C-alpha cells in the first residue's frame, strides 16, 4: 500500500499483518481520490475505522488541512502514527485510539468535517450506527459529504429516513463507496 499522489506520493505505508484490517487497495483509493481531488485541498477530513490510515493520509498528502484518525485497535493505531511520521504529515494528523462512537461524542462541538470517511468491518451494520448518530450531529460541515466503504451488497435503504440522500454509488468487484449528504442539499461530488 502506498500514497498515490501529493506531497507524500509513492511512499510505502505500513499495514497490519493478518486479517484484522482490510486496507483499501491502491486502485480503489486512486479512483476515490480522482472523484474527490478538486475538493480535498484545505478540507478537514475524518477517517473512521482508520486501520493503517491510508485514506486520511492520502487526503493529507493531497492538501487537506487536517485529518482525524479514529481506530480502536492499538496496533493499527501505531501503524497510523508510524505512517504519519514516515510521510512527514504528523502535524496535520490527530489520532484517537478509541471506539468510533466514543470518538464522535468527543469530537462533537469541537470540529466540523468536510469529509467523513468510514470503512467499518463488514456485516455488522456499524455504518448504520454511525449514520444514525450523524443524522443528529453537527460534525458534518454545511457542504460536507459522508463516504462509506462497504461490502457490495450492503443495503442503504434506511438512509432516507435518517435524513440522507445517496448522491453517488461507486461499485467495484467486491465492495463499493457510497456518498451521502443531508437531504435537500446539492452535493459537491
């Protein structure tokens, strides 16, 4: 796994051995950031279920002002910290070694995010729990977008009742990115 573009371009990133995390492949990460590239510069980025931090680090490398990384696994968070140091982006990254829901409560009222990205473990409906929280939260900036990386068959039929509209659905071989925004707002994707 490597940084695709920006100030840390081509630098290799550490990942955890084994199946505890599923790092986003370089190809999928490149596709995602090709869609986001006009909007990432100077944004504030939240990387939930961060794993080794590859997505948030890519955002920082491409000019994001700040990224917050949330990961409860201490070994994975050590990878995030090592990767931030290796890419010389540690000053722009904030790490939170805790459960995602606890982190969201702690961040409430402290920050607003232009992008909230999450890649939760598949099949546990954790994305639904996070979206339910975010539906009543002030964490998403007025023009902000939520991006969920999830299994290809994950159903988001409930999104509308939570007050979100799916503005883009990018499907890959085994997974997909779902882009959501609060209903009634014109998105940037």
